[in-house]
C-alpha cells in the first residue's frame, strides 16, 4: 500500500511540473533575471537585475 502511494504521489508531482513547464508557469524555481507574477504565476522580466544578467553572459 505504501509503495503504491509513494509511486502515485511521484507521478502526480511529475505531471504537475510538466504541465507548468508546457504552459510557461512557475515551478517554484526562480530564474536568474526574472520574477513571478503572483496573479498569473508566469515569469516576468525583473528590470533591476536583467542588465547584470545580460552583462554576465556577454562576458
């Protein structure tokens, strides 16, 4: 019983994470130079840090 429950929870988590990735929603991982709009749960560009990130990758 416990083994099946653990497997089912794992499958539910993976399904949810794949859905979020396909629909460009936040997966609880903050991207460098981006923030999260709490209403839509989508990533938005963080204007305070995006210049630093661009400079970092250019160098």
